[in-house]
C-alpha cells in the first residue's frame, strides 16, 4: 500500500523521523526522566513505541486517555495531569493500572478520595493562568489530601506560558522562575515527583524529576520554529481538486486541522486560507488536479484529534496504520 | 437522563430552538427551494428532520457525507458541492441514490465520467477564491460534460466571500454581483439548477433556484451577529474543574471546538483562552468545581466534526442522542 491508495485528507507519520525524535528524547531523558504526554498523539500504538524506548510512565489529559492506555496494557504509571470534578471512572480501573490524579483544591481532593483514586499530585500554578493552586497553598492541600487517605506523590506545574517563546534564553529564564515556584511548593508538599516541562523546555527544565513532553514525537510548525532537535514527522496528505490561474485548492481544511495556531504550511507554496474541507493556496510550481500534496499542521494535538488513523510511511509506502484510539472523552 | 448524566465536554442541541430554526427556513424556502447542507451538522438524524419538513434534496461536502446520506435512505437527490479527482465512490452508490457532482475543469469532468457519475453541475467561481471555473468558461465545460455523456443539471456558485459581512446591504450587493456572474454562466451552461446561497444570504439570494444553507439549523456566534431569524441551538456543555481568585477553568478546549473563528463565548463571563482540554475564563458570578457551564461555539461546522454525538435537550432533560455519523472522509 502506498500513500496514493489513501483516502484524503490523511495524516502521515514519517516513520524514520518519528523514530529519530523518540530516540533523541529517550536518550537525553532515559527511563523515569521522561513521562510522555499522550494528548499530542492519542494513539496507543505510538505510546507503545515510547514505552519500548524506556518511558516508565505516561501523562494523560483526559479520563478517556487514562482508560485507553490502561486497556492497552500501558497503564503501569499513568498521571492524569488534569483536575476532575468526578473521579469515579479512574477509581474503577482494574489492577494493574496505577493512576495518579492532579488535584488543586479542596473540591478536587474530595472528588479524588470519593472516586476511589489512591494517589495524587498537587497541581501548582507556576505562571500559566489555568489549573493549579497558588504555590503557597500546596503544603496545606498536601496535608488535606493525606488526611483524606490519599498518597501524595509530589507536585506538578506546567510552564505552558513560556513553552513557545521564540527566544531560548527567555524560555530558560521563564522556566527557572516557574520551577522556583514549583520547588517551593514541593518543599511544602513533599513526595518524590516534581513533574513539569514540555517539548519547548525539554532540556531547559533541569529541576523537574520528569518531563511531560508530548509534541516532540510528531512536531508541528509552531514547535519547529524553536530550533529543537526534533524534526517534523507529521504531515497531512491532501489531493488537489481545483486549479485556476490564481490559486489551487486541495481537499483538506478546518475539519482536518487544528487552527488555533493558524494556517498549515505547504513547502514552496503560500497558503491563503482554509475552509471546512478546502485549503486554498498559491503553488510555487504548477500543480494539477489529482496531485497529492503535503501540509505541515500548525498545532499537532487538535489536528490529530480530528482523525481516526495515523498512517506510518517509509517514503511513499504505508507500512502501518494506527488507530487514533484515545479520542473522545 | 439529564445533562448532568453526560460526560463533558458534550454538544447539546436545544430541541425547541432547532425545530424553530428548521421551521422558519422550511416555511420561507419550501420544498426544492432549499437544499440543506449537511456539512454543518454531519448528522443523518438531523437531516431526517429537515427532510420531514420538505427538503427535496441535500448538499454534501465530502464523498463520505454522500455515502452516509444514501445509506440512511436520504439519498434521493444529493449534490456533492465539491470537486473530486476520483469519483469512483460516487459511481458505485446503489440505486435509488441520485448524486450530482460539481465539476469545474476538464480534469474533474473526466473524473466524473470515468467514475461512473451521471449528473453534474458546473461549479462557477463567483468571487470566493476557492473552487469553480471562470464564469466565461462555464458554457465550454457544460458542452464538454455533455459530450462526455454527462447530464448537466445546471450551475452552482457559492458566494462565501460575502456570507459573513456584518452589513446586510453589503451582503445583498455582494450577492447580487455574484449571482449576476452565476446567471451569465447559467445562460451559457443551461440546465434547471442555479444552486447557491448560504445562511448569511438565505433571503437575499433571490436568484438561486435552491439555497445551500446549513448553519441555520444549529447556528454559531459568527452567524448570530448577522441579525438573522435563526437562534443559537448548539451549545457545548462543560464542567468547571478549577477555580482561582483570578479565573476559572472548565474541561473543554481546542479538541472540542472549531477555533478558526476565535474563542467560544460564555454568557456573563469573559473567555481568556482555550488549551487542548481547557477553557480559561473570568466568570461574571462565582462558579464552583463541578458546576456545569455552557459555551457558544464560534463556528459550528468544525466544532461538530470533533464530536461523536449531538444530545437533543428539552431544558435539562436529554431527549435524544444523535450520532454524528457523517464524520471522516
């Protein structure tokens, strides 16, 4: 089977690029130093490759991701790096799944305990205005959790506000400040884990005991701008369906691409805009109806979430097709 | 079952609002005057309601939508308002499905004929830089299609470039100019159909023999700004998972919302930003962990495409759950 046999639009993974990215990261952050985030690919087949390279545990963003990873036999140490108002789905997971849940409030600690969860981390706001308690509240919450019978494995804090800063020094400085806050919280809360980091700070965050990176595996045009040692492995295959003197149109659009980071890129061409099922672009060299083109998505996570499959390629050959089996909630 | 039993995020349809929207449109554009576009909802159960109110045919954007509508028994007159480089999937559809395919070039006419399609419309560029031939080329293409044994049912031309213009007079003027171009193409190409229009021009486009509106059924915040007689029927239910002194966070984000038209809206609150699985917002009145909130998506089509179900509600009661069964390609 080749890429010409695929119905378009279709997500392609360059198998060699993926392996190189996984290998680079696993070498730099061996074993428990890396806790790959599955939200970037939502694919247990890809997670299996990460596990084969030594990843000791995984990070998840949804209960569905936790359940799917556990069902796939990849659940020996799953961190749900997100709060739940109702944790009963996690409490119901059969052994040997081991799940640690983020909590950042009295209410989420109560939800964890009531839902049957046994282990938690205290989620600390280190600068990104999202979830996480105030750093100075981490100790109190850890005590509350322990009083409620929960094992506190440590703290987490995502420095997402610096993750895509183009300047490396600024990313480093922002990471240091964020980890200063998380370190103080950790001192108050206790536990062995200080979980943080992402693809943009994978080598800058030297304070975290484990890095929660996800995008490094497949990459996207936003992360590609940072000069990281990870290469674009994910492209969107589309078919040209219309050509005029001014522009051309291919059969992929808003329902095949996460758009919050803007338009996708096409090598040697200018993308004008995306519609529901179309991308309108000005090609650099003439294209014809039926020609296959490749687009580089701007944001990997919400792009993958639109697709049922990831097709692993070697040149034009499709060597495997992996279900995106962690979609939904 | 109530909305409190749903796993969030979940898309809700206000059943009464939907029925009012469908009724308003079906009354103004009875029978063949309306060809509802299924790309906005990708749901055969919703299409069935449109058919019950008299819609004589439907518009589709993908081969998958055509196949799904035909399989659901809603295929008596389907227009695929999009070009295909390979039309064999349409040619294979069993009777009584009737499919008309848009063509805009020698190559797509050849693809239609070779794929076993029997009926086409000439797709004309009326101002939106996307698919469609130059208006002056429509006559030549119609002759070519007929020479190739295809039945030419007429022309189509989507005035998408004026669809969301906030000023009604500007929309009207733009529609008139677009339909002048399409009318000239129609005179050259022949056939009974002049298919055009959308939710933003549903009553302004008095030249089209049929209007291809789709968004009117569920609506979104972009169309809501136009002062149309259609009301927001689609909302996204989410659960508050984190509350701080500065903001709150609910469990829906970039993987539950089409983002190309910007952030969703929350009544009485200010949305700050969306992340993969979070919306960060400043509530107008205090919220608590576990509270359910509703968001109004900015763009209906790519929002629905992220979800497996649409839940029809009557107040807080869930009266039906419809599969979004036309997703994928």
